[in-house]
């Protein structure tokens, strides 16, 4: 074992045993260098490993601190493993940094707290988000940009409002995000499904459906799809856009996993849209926390006035404190640092998960191999005894999410099981995957 690895293990043990408690600072780099009789560079390398493992975080000009509840045990047979949740791990969130942003936002926007502001969003945040989106190759005017109370509000309002193409039906991928399906159902909007699997989407079928139905929009998650994990190729995106323009169907692009894209070549569908048919929704829930309740929405010019009216009377304006805190978090550079840490962490975990599945593969199963994010799916050939699988795994302290709800009721499918590394580390993956693969395989049709 190299010296930096030994130092890393010693510090990790002190954190696990509460010798250095959550929120406390580690000894300074200089003091650690003296204690272990080694160079500053070796200490920094050890601390970087702990930082990448999200046990500690650094504060400029202050030092390294233990993350609150940063040492997640989730490693023993007796603890429930969250194997397929869509929620980010609360232990990985930089609470102290964001708390500082919240306090600063309250002080900065105290006058706005006692009045209603622009329903489009906090003006200073809109400018910050406009620049922020350029890093994702989304270039838009401020007038086209809205801040919504989560992507769920954006989906709901777009479902309710009339579109210039006079569409009365919505097309969705099967499977897709459950929250979108519920919005369409509760708003009594006719909804049609189109199959999307590990091989993508059938473009001929897509064109036939565009011809047959009067669609308002096609709801899609082009990149790192939930629950499949796969992304459309650039060619597929361009083909979908061609058909959308041809049949005057708008595209609602749910880009919820935008922060986890590993390839700079795979851009959002919005970046390939030349004819103003794509609506881009980018949530901050997956990279930060769902309770923030903020998303950005970029609209085609023709939809701005109608959406603005619906947004205004839905909530007057999204929460000022959250908007102010997010603005500060982005402008300070903390968002970019946090994003890179999360992307690297989840990329490492998803790669490890894929290898573990391959090592425990069963002949009657297939699975997706995403290049990032934290979702993938295991698929049985002809369905499975879903309830039995869930019950057996639950008895073995492995919690799975029932994703049959990600299908329209008339398309309900028992073949897919979503896995997520948002709350599974390598040790819990080692424990869970052999059991999951075995149980699904034995209960498949």
C-alpha cells in the first residue's frame, strides 16, 4: 500500500469511528504532513481521494471538513439497500455551502420577500441561468427563459395550455417518467405511447403516429433516460426533429440528467433544433436536491405569452429564497465544482455496477449500459412475477422501486427493473447485485 493510501485509510477510520465528527475540520495539511512525516503533495493526494468519496469537502482558505453524515454505512447485510431510488443521496450535498447561500439570498432579497416579483423568475437568476445554460450549448434570449417550481410544474402547465398547432393529444415514450404520466392523466389529456427500449425508438412507427394523431407535443427524455439510462444518438435526435417539423409537433425535452452527460459531443436536442420546435426543461433536483423545487424552461417564441399567463396564475412566482440561493451557488463557482464531483462519483459507480452485473449475468436477462448518470435497467424477455421479486428482495433488505407505473395503463409492462447508484456505493452493489440478478432470473417468464 502506498503512503497516500495508508494516510487516506487512517483518516477514513477516524471519520468512521467519530474521532473526527461530522462538520469538524481535519488537521491542517501542514500538521498532517508533520504527523505522517511526508510531503504536502502526498497529503493533498490523500485528501483528494476522501473528497472524491464525499467524506470530506474543502473550504477555500479554511481547510477540509467532514461532510455531515458523510460516512454512509450501507455496507452490511442487515441494512436496507436503496437499489433503485431516483432521489439523490442527501449525504453528498454540500449543506454548509448551500446554507451560506440561503442566508445570503435572504439578506440580498429581503425586500422581494414582502412582495410579488416577476412570474418569469428572479431577474438576476434569469441572467445567471442564461449564461449557465450556454455551458450546455443552450443559447437563448432572456424572454424565452422561465424559472418554474420544479420540472413538474413546467410539465403540468404545458399540458394545460393550448398550443398553436391545435394539438389535443400527447405522445410519450414507453417507459417514461411517472410524474409526467400522472400530470397527463390528472389533466384528462389523451396520451399515446411509443415503445423505447435498449435499441432506441422506431422512427417509422414515430412517423405513423405523427400522421395518425393530432399531437400537442412529444414528451421525451433524449439523454440518460429515466428509467432506461440510454441516450438517443445524434442521428436519432435529428431524425425526430425532422419529423416534428414535418408534422408540426412540438418536442418537450426533459433534460433532467443534463449535469451527468460525460460526452461533450452529445448535446441536448434543443441544440440541434433549427426551427423552434423544442421546449427544454432542465431540473436541478438530480444534481442538488428535490426540495429546492426549481427548474429552467426554455420556450419557442410562439409559446411565451401563453405560458407566461398560465405561470402567473399558477403560483404568481416561484420561491424567491430558493432562486436567490441557486443564483449565488452558481455564480460563486460552487455549482460547477459540485457538478464535477457528482458526475465523477456516479460515473465511477455506474461503471462498477455494469461490471458487477456482467459478472453475475444470467442467460435469460439483458440490461442497458449507459455512459453516465445513475440509472440502468435489467430486462426479462417476456415479463416476470414482479410482486414476488419485490417481496423476496425486500425480505433480503434490498429495496426496489416498482417502475411498472412508468408505463401507460394499457401498456403496463413487467419486464423492466430499474437500478440506481444514487444511493448505492460499491460495497452495497457487491451485496445487492448477485441477489437481484438471481431473484429476477428465477422469477422471469
